[in-house]
C-alpha cells in the first residue's frame, strides 16, 4: 500500500510540473494573439523607452531596394504614426509577399530592439530582439501599404 501511495504522489507531482510548463508555453503564444495593432504592441513593449533611430527598407523582386535611416524625433514620430494605423490579427500562416515588402527596424540607443515586415499581401511579421521571438499577423483594416512609399520622401539623417 505504501508503495502505491509513493508512486501516486510522484505521478501527481510530475503531472503538475508538466501542466505548469504547458500552461506557460500556451500563455506565451496566447499573448501574441491578444495584440491587435502596431500601436498596442508599441505601447505595451516600447513606450517606456524612446526610439532613437529607425531604419526603413523597401524589399522586392521588381524594384531596386531603397532604405531610409531616421534619427530626428519629428521624423521618427512621422514613421511611427503611419505604422500605428495598422490593425491586425494573429495568423501563424501569414507569409510576406516577395513582390513588395517594407521592413522597419527600431533602435533604442545602440540596441536593435524590434523589426517588423509589412508586405503588399497584408502579411506582417514581427521580431523582438530582446526575447528572440517573432510572430505573424494578417492586416485586418484598410491600411494602404503603398502609403509607406511616401516615407521615402523624408530625407535620411
């Protein structure tokens, strides 16, 4: 009888540990699903730190690549405001288009902290350098990806 009690106790402890691990993994995945816009993501993760520079890159197969490097606060705000119009839902199958895409990389001081790629097919990929994790989303509002083209008229710093 003692042997069975000990075995049952060990089994219960193992199940509790596995349950806790599974719950923490699920919770991490669930957090990505709860973020519904760039603004929400920015406010939740980066608002307490000031963005010191942004690198905006155009990527695609039919155009030569362009890039824009901004360091002045007013220009940084203009870029952030445009991307703040994007609303999305979590979609692990969203794949950026190779036709036309734009990547924005946020830096805080000398640290790369966050990168996001928005493509003309409505896919958004994000990558957080601090956690070394990325997530995929699908744009849900009427955001015009071509509006990003206008940002290249800003002079690089």
